[in-house]
């Protein structure tokens, strides 16, 4: 199998994961304007984007124990998983499952010479 076929197969696997427990969300993102120095800065408005994603618990080791009013928080957070065509941006906001979330640092999952998905913690 060549890399392109394996990349396509990996992307299809991500789509299956998303379609297993999908959430359709509308992301609100601040607009970006040219800053005059070759970069961008936040504008005054917002844009919205409706996408299908997967929101799931990140499993593994407990990161930290934090005192909270109802006991100890185990540190298991929620993560956002999107396909390779949907690029979340740190700071994006959306409402799902009765809560408002903010997207944390975004990690591109790269395999077989290409991006297969994006994941980010939800804050």
C-alpha cells in the first residue's frame, strides 16, 4: 500500500469515529483583519461555522487532582475531534450538550505524510 492509500484509509477511520457519536456544533470565531505588519489581529466581528465533530473524554492517566466543592476532580477532560477538512482554532467557542466550550490548543494528527484529523482540549 502506498502512503496516499493509507492516508485515505486513516481519514476514513476518523470519519467513522466522528459518525459513531457525532455532535453538530456551530463555532463562533472572532474575525481576523490584516495588522499591516504581515500578520493578523482580532477584528470587531465574529463568523460562524457549523460542523460535525466528536466530543469525547480523553482517557489515560489522571493529570492532576484538584480540590472542588464536590470532591476531587480527576482531570479527565473533554476533547474535540474533527476531520482533516475542519480546522478548529484555539479560542473558538461553541455550545453543545448544554454547556459552552472554548477550544484549547489545537493538535494536527499527522500520519502517512498528511493531516488525518485535528484534536483539541475543551475548556
